[in-house]
């Protein structure tokens, strides 16, 4: 591992903040992937209809993560992905 030397406190703070941002982005991505796994196993794998209608996978695709600022992320369901034609297949 390379040694990093800082001559000012601001330099140290900037370095730590950049590494924290990367860590938050990586954590958000991993949590989003886990949310997709949970939706798939607890929702889609349990679906066994009498009459099969093609799945849109809208719920599965709705798991999202986004950075709110450099040290905060949001992970959850984006209802924008549920805007599909309800009359489809009737």
C-alpha cells in the first residue's frame, strides 16, 4: 500500500471525504443489489398464478439507489417505474 503524505489539514480532509464518498456509493450499490434479490425471492419466486400473464418486472426494476450528497445515499423503491398501461392484457 502506497503511503500518502499530507501537508495541510484541508488536504487530509479532502482525501478522507473523497474516500467516504466512494464507500457510500459502493454501499448503496450493494444494498440496491440486495434489495433486488429480496424482491425476486420474496415476491416473484412466490408468484404462481392459475392463468399466467407475462410479467413486466416493474417491481423488480423499481429498486434504485441514488446519491443525495457526497456522504448520503438513498436506497428504495421508485414508483416512477410502475407507470405502465393497466389495460394491457385485458
